[in-house]
C-alpha cells in the first residue's frame, strides 16, 4: 500500500464493507455526509478473512483512524482493528457468522456494487465458513475509547433472533447497543443520520 497520500489536514475514518460489497459502496458516502470532518478510507477486501484482516491491520497502523465503522462482515472486522483511540461502530455485525453465511447458502453470489478488481461474484463454501469461525474465536478483540453497535430491528438477512444474540455478544465485550427500525441489513441515509446523532451524544 502506498503511503504517499497520507493527509495531515483531517483525522481518518476507516469504513469496512461487507462480504458482498466493495470499496465503491455507497455506504461510505452516506456516512461521510452525516459524519463530516474525516478523511474517509475504504479498502477493498477479499472474501478470505485472514487476507482481509492483514489489509486492515496495515491501514490501522499507517493511518491511525479516529473512527472505524463497518457493516455486516465489516462490522465483525471492526472488533479486531487495533485503534485504541478510535470510536468503533459495528453496524449489523455478523458475529454469529456461521449462521448468516449458511443462511446465504453455499455457491456463487453476486456483489452488490462494482468491484475495483472487476470481479462480479464471490463463493461461499464450508472451508470459508470455518475460516470465519476461526477468526472470530481466535482473534483478540481490540478495545477502543468508545464502542458502538447499531442493529436493525428488521434485518432481513440475519433475522430478529440472531440479531438479538449478536447484540448480546457485543454487549458482553463492552459495546453500547442501539436499535433502529429505519433500515434493514444494509445501512441507509436515515440510519446513518441516527448513527451520527448517537456518536455526538457523548
């Protein structure tokens, strides 16, 4: 990764997209609209969790983000980013990753947005599911100055009860838990606005 474009004008915010998304996700634009004052970064991540975490480790070390936000699988990744001075935000994090991935189903899936590498599909199989389980169960959760989790009360992908279980798991490791009926699994502008108000509340 080139460090030539490191800015000293504004603090960095790191957005971590979900498995079926990419660096060009519109979520970064929605967050940036309501959470101004940051230089937003959004690296494109592979589906392999070990490679994805290595990329995020590099970004955290180089840019030292003051805000780290992630949706879905990106929400799970926020737990492991070493950014002790940052506000961390996990949006519909897939903590019960095996349940969610198996619900999606094995086989090919289309990405929700254009990928920088031109790929249009990704594959879920049992070895990949086991990699994610290993990541969640073996990787150390990195604390930060404030940890927030925003859950949809009507997440069409994860489901109501699994979402409650995910919320309970994150609450047990120190996350503030918030719920909203303004969005589904993917963040939208009303939910981004609510998130900005939550962050500003302390």
